[in-house]
C-alpha cells in the first residue's frame, strides 16, 4: 500500500496548517535548532529525519507549545502560538493528535481507558455510552477492538503504537504529530504501522508530521521528507530528490539507512 495523498488544493495557495519559520532553540549553551523552517498542509505528510540528538523531538515539542523558540515562529493555521493564553493554547492543542516517542501509553490504564482519557477530559458533554462507543470505534479503526481490557504491558510494542494512534485520533485532530511510530518494531510490525498511518491519513486528511529514523517508513508514508543536521534542514523534498542529491551528508545518511 503505497498510495500517497496530496494537499487538497495542491498546497500552492492556502496557509499551511503548521508552519515553523526560522526557529532557533538553545538549551543552556547547547544550540539544538539553528533556524529551522518546515511547513505542512492539510492532507499532507512530512517526514522529519535526522541522526539521534538533532532536535527532532524538540521540534515537535515546539509545535505542541511544550517548548518555546528563542527566535522565529511556530504558526498553526497562520496564527503565531507565542504569547497565546493557556486557554487559547489548550484550544489549539485539542486540534493536535500526538504520539510521543517514549511513554506512548499510560501504564496503569487499560487500552480502553487510555483511549478514553482525552475524550473524558475534553468531551464532557458526551454521554458515557457515547464515549464508550467512540473508544470502541477508534480502537476498531486501528484493529485493537478485541483488547479493550488489556494493560499496556500485556500487549506488543506494535499494538501499543496502534493504541497510541487511536488515542491521538480521539479528538478528531487536524494535525497529527508522530514521534518515531515504528521505532523498536520488527519489519512486519513496522509495515503494519506504516499501512495504518497511510489509511488514517487517507481517511482523515490531517496535516501530519512524522519524526523517524526509518527511511523505509518515511518513503512509504510521506509526501515530502526533511533531513536535519546540526540544527538545520540539510535538504527537503521527495525521496527521489534526496536520492539525486550531491550533498555528502545526504548521500551518507541514505547509505546508512
Ligand atoms: N529540556 C531539555 N533540556 C536540555 N536539553 C535538552 C532538552 N530537550 C532536549 N535537549 C537536548 O536537545 C538535543 C536534541 O534532543 P531531541 O530529543 O530533540 O533529539 P532527537 O533528534 O529527537 O533524537 P532521537 O533520534 O534520539 O530521539 C539533545 O542533545 C538533547 O539532550
Ligand atoms: Mg527524539
């Protein structure tokens, strides 16, 4: 399954859903991001690649508003999130579904309770029977409807990622941010997660950013790839553009992945 989505309007005229412009981020004296720009439109998937420690997770945390840039801007639907009130940022965050790199699930909650968590907090108006139906249908969407009462420790890594995806979709997000969705999985499970991400993306037409080390996954699920190194975007384009690049770092990265 390798069909890809393209932005509804070709991406040429609309304001991107997520736009990171010239963002710098330093921790103490350690420069992590040195003027990064990326953007993603509705129905489009951008893969962010790079070696360990290049700031991929920091980039996602900046988009979610869990970190603030030293300079540059993060815009969601054109609106700069710097200086927003907590309430307003909370509203914007509800439009985002995210799967963190570590801690994909709450260990002490069942599969169903994990997926119910955001619904119980943000859809209080929903009757509990309706909430249960919603949890069931979300888990069915990721093929986990038979494991509602299991604990995260009793299911495989691939299944945990599926449940994490169901939870990320719980509030019908317009933006999906996935940090290493296939890390630690065997090739078959990774392939299943890739297929699932493609299916979800086709059905929901979100603006998606997927951070990954996994070039095969990036090729399969993304419309565009952005390769980071030393705080900068080294190259951005389709996989073929990376393959044809003369940049030494790009050639090395492709060779090693
Ligand atoms: N809150 C923080 N305080 C200090 N340093 C931080 C903080 N968050 C991240 N860093 C540093 O920023 C750098 C980038 O971290 P980040 O987690 O974004 O890397 P990454 O590209 O996601 O790596 P990996 O592929 O291993 O997940 C690392 O050197 C990390 O130690
Ligand atoms: Mg990371």
